[in-house]
C-alpha cells in the first residue's frame, strides 16, 4: 500500500498541469533569440532586457543570435521550439511582420505561429537628405526630384527592407523617379550616404545624430504617427502631405504558439517592470524610442494589423524580393 501511494505521488508530480508547472517558471535558463548579429540595435536592447530579467525573475536569460533572411531564420527557430517559455524571440518588425509578408516563401505566419508576450517599443524612420541638395523640406525635395527625374538615388540596407519600402512608398505617393540602391547592411548604406553615393536615405535614430548636428545631412520628416522628441521641429510624413508613407519599426517579445497563459502573464509582468529600470530606459532612449508595454492581446493586435498592412504595402509598391 505504501509503495502504491508513493507511485501515485510521483505520477501526480509528473503529470501536473501546465498551470502548476508554470508557477515554478523559470527553473532553468531561458534563451532569448535575436535574429540579427551582435552589436546592432536589437541585440543591444535584448541583452539589456536579459540582464534586467535576470534580476526580476532570479533566473538566467541568455541571448542567442541566430542570423539570416532579415531575421526570419531566428524567428522560425522559436516557432519550432517547445511551448514551455524557455525559448523566446526578441522580435523586430523585420521578422515579426515584414519578412512573412514580403518573402515569396515565408517560413511562418506571425499571427498564428507565436503567442505574444509584450511590446517593448516602436519608433519611426527619418527621411534624410544630403545637405548638398537644396531641399529644405519634403515639398522642396519632391520638386527637385521632379525637375531632375532619375538623377537622385535613395539607399537601403537591402531589397525588401523597411528602408527600401519606405523609399518605394515615397516614390509612389509623390510620383517621383528616384533610383533605389541596395547595400548589404545599415553601415554600408549610411557610409555611402555620407560619401555622396546616394542623396536620400530613410534611417532610424540615433545613427544619423552626429551628422545631423554637424550639418552634413538634413532631416526632412519622420515616418511615424508623431514627431520624435529628439527632433520636435521635424514634421511627420503625414504633416508633410504624405500620410501613406507611414512605416515604423518595433521591438517586442513573443513565445511559441500554445505557451501556457500563466507563463505569458509572468513574463509580461516581469518585462513591464524591467522597462521601468533606469538602465533599460536609457538603452531605449539611445534608440530614440520610449517603452510602450501593454497586454499580450494588445501586442497580438499590433502584430496582426501590421502584418495586414505590410501585405498591402507589397501590393501597393509591386515589389517582392527574390
């Protein structure tokens, strides 16, 4: 009888519900996947978040870089992971919505393949021009481009990137002819811009800050819904007359589909608290963005709406990378 009771206790522990097991979460290291190389904006923020969560949850959060296909290779590895909360994705727009919408053979559906945890932040791109151009505003840039069709180049970090699509949307909305030049990454594109190989670039802050202060480049507009705090005098594209040129980047954490709700709620609360820490706020400020946490449902709704919008952007521009 005593042996039977022991066996029943062991069986009860083994077959306990996901809810019960999630109360002990995390009991081992958690991998936070970043789909981009070390040293970039997503990697820096993910490592800062991991350090904060180490303290918040008294556990070990490890950042792992799994690079390829504008971040979708890393995202797909999370899709295929066990839904136990021990493999998470520090996602960005490129692998949360853009890649699945623009690639001809996407590896996953972001709405169906993930369980949203929490949004971290979002922000706009900045329309930059060389100070050698006479344009002091978006209207003047459009006039100049129309007077010099095909003579202006705009750069991007690669075909199918948000920087590229921002330029394509701008071309279509303004009915101008400017030539796209793709580079292999943000660094080469920005260096080419400073060198004068391209005259127009959509980029995110804070990279252009020094050149803006030096006056070698000029900011004409931002692509988001509101002006940036760091450049309050620069209008939005909507204020400049081009509301359809509305592209933002975002950061957020998602888990594999069917991750237990108690784990999601625990992570959401911990990350929300982590975003209040001074070090995390400073890390976000260096990216010129502010924390924007909310519920898992709110983040899921954002992913769904942005995924729908990016499918529409592909149809509108008529471009899909090979």
